[in-house]
C-alpha cells in the first residue's frame, strides 16, 4: 500500500451541504476500494491564482490516504466525471513527506505534545558591567 495525498478544488457556487456531500462521495470511492483515509482537511473558500471556468474562488479540500495504485485511477476518474470539481492533483508521498504530514496532523488535531519554549528574560540590573 502506498501513501497518497490529493487536493481538489470544488466550484464556489455550491452550498455548504452540497460541498460536504461531494467530499463524502469521493471519500466513499476511496473506502469502497479498501483505501484507508488518514486525514481530511477542508481548507474552505479560497481565492485562486487565476480564473478557472470564469471562477476566481473555490472550495479547497485535502484527503490523505493509503491505498493500492489502481485506487488512484478510480478516484481521478470520479474527479473527471464530476462537474463540481475544477482542479485536482494526487501525489504519492515519500518518507519525508509522510513525516511532515504526520507532524502537521498532530499540530492541527491538538493531540500533538508540543514542548513549550522557555524564554529566559535577562533583567538589566543583573548584567555585569565591564
């Protein structure tokens, strides 16, 4: 099983319910193909760098999953068939990207134990004069 990450942009004319329904449809394509979804992030409505189909914004979504390589083809066919998808990209993650993704998941899930940074404050009267 390989580790993949896919980002797709949905058209901005969708309602919140329609957007969630569309994301659920793509998650179902993955789970039906025995892929394991590791992370899902909805980045929300963002401005795009250039217009696509005369639209300058879109709903960005990220899915991180492990699956066999043929599952990616099924997912990308589903993306191409859905008119709500403006753009998509799927990337196979290497070991460094997997480590980064795990750190990002811990940071944003609130489960990561981040060590607090100790700040040492030096008072002016404690400085030695030379």
